[in-house]
């Protein structure tokens, strides 16, 4: 299609361009994206879009984004709600800065790592920070920080300590979780760790940021995504991460963040009477009880409480092999995060994973599994 000078095409899919344009601060002649990307035509252009698009008058990049790109800062923290344009702003600032590092902490819609993980990479000439190669990451094992703030903050601290040693501008892109007291404390904890030069806030700026240097920015022209669309995008990210994956057997000793293999085995007959189902094994540790059942079993809360008191433990887990199949796992080589895999089978001394990664020496179990591209929460010992 022909697009006249001064118009912006918001396009998603496979795009080819002939003519002088600005694409999020970069000069590009083609790109592929699962998000709507603004293409501002500096002259008359010919644009081919295999996907969907919208044509609007004028330039959709706010003037405040240009002023922010020209401001003096070395580290910048982006604050805003869901679909406010945080990741788009990060890509724009990186392109206008002739490249910079981006630390992506949005574990729900992670661009640089994959959903369930954080990561950082170097972004330049990109329509999305997802095009950056991950330098290192941290496996959170969940797609929302709610209830897992402490583990997520460990990841923030570890990655920032690495990243702050690198020369060049650094942008921190965060989750859209900003409402409520827990969200406020989580954001403040991240700010205390990172100590950014500037917070880029999609206004109105909340009162709890008044003690920080804040630069307010407007939303660009954002095409909001439904819950179903966000779920679809996550599913495509999982599929991409698992491209070329093969089954590999791994020593269970490499699994480091679970008590599944810990504790001592105790007689199971009493537990079969209590739960009324066939049990494979019962293992008791100092503060946990793990019950492996043949088939998925829903256990009443009152029974769980009674077992906690009887065995003097803090946590009781009732799991079946079916509950664990498709469990998302994180793979490390030393302190370097490689990426994810899926648990296919589990035994006393060996597990089977589906992954494209090799050379890992540590496996971490996540707290959700994938079935037909959808996430299901799993409580892991």
C-alpha cells in the first residue's frame, strides 16, 4: 500500500518498507513483530504488511520520549501499568541511544528471556527488545511476582550486580503490576536495589515515587491486548524457546531447588487409608511431607492441616506424575542462565527433560506446567 508523508502505520506481522521511515527511532526496511509497531513516514512510502495494521495521521511517538532520549542518564527505570508502552519505550530509547542494555524484569510477558524468567541483553536497531540476544538471565519459575516477591528480588539483585559493571546506558523494564500495597513495596524494593538515575513514569506518577527523580512520559498510540492475546503471545514464546527440543536424561542430583527427592521414605499404608487412593511413596523431611499418588487427587484443606499437625511439618504436598509432566524448568551452566525445558518423566535418581539446551549443570523446577500451550500452577516441594 502507498502511505503519504507524515502518516504512521501501526503494523503487526511481517513488514517490508520502501521509502524513508522512522521505526521506533531506527531506520529499517523490514521487520517481523507480534506487537503493533509504529512506522512514521518521513516521505511517501510503499509498505507491505502481512498481518494487521492501522494508519493514523502524524507521528505517534510522544515529544516527551524524545526529550527523555536526549536527557543525561546512565540508568533508567520504566514505571507503568499493563499495556502502557513500557517495552516500546525501552526499544525506542535504546535505538535513539545507538544501543544500550535492557534488563527485562517482566516475568509475565518477558521479551529477552521467556515467560517465567528475567534477562538482559544489548538492544540496537530493533523493533522489540525481544530481538536482543540474552546475555544472562534468572529463572523465577512463575509468571507473576505476587507471592514470590522475595525470589524475584533475588533475581533483580543478581542480574543488576552483573549489569551495572558494564559500560553504556542501561534501561530496566518492569512488570505492569503497580496497583495495591504489595505492588508498591515490590517496586520500591527494586528501586532500592537498582538506584536508577531517572524513573520514566507513565503519568500520573504515584505519590510513593516523590523521593525519586521522575521524568513523566505520555503513552504512545498503544493497541491494547486482551488477556487472551497476551496468553497467545506467551504460548508463542514458549514454542520458540522449545524449537528443536529433544529428550535428555539428567541425574536427579542436578535438581537444586526442590525437596522432591529429599527426606526419608516412610510407610504409605496409613496414608492410603487417609486419602483413599493408591500411593506410590511418602517422604518426610524436617519441615515437609511429600505424597506421590498414582492419579491426581484433590485433598481437602482440613486433611492437609491434620497431616501438618500429625507429622509436625510446615508443608504437605500431594502430587501425581501427571501433575508434574510438562513442568517448566530452568537450566543453568554455573551462574549463566541458558533457558527453559519441560519435565517429561521423573524417577528416584533420574529425570527426563525436553529442551534444546545442552551443557547445563543445574536444573531448577518451576511452579507451573504447560499443557497445550496453557499454564497450570503446580505446588512443588
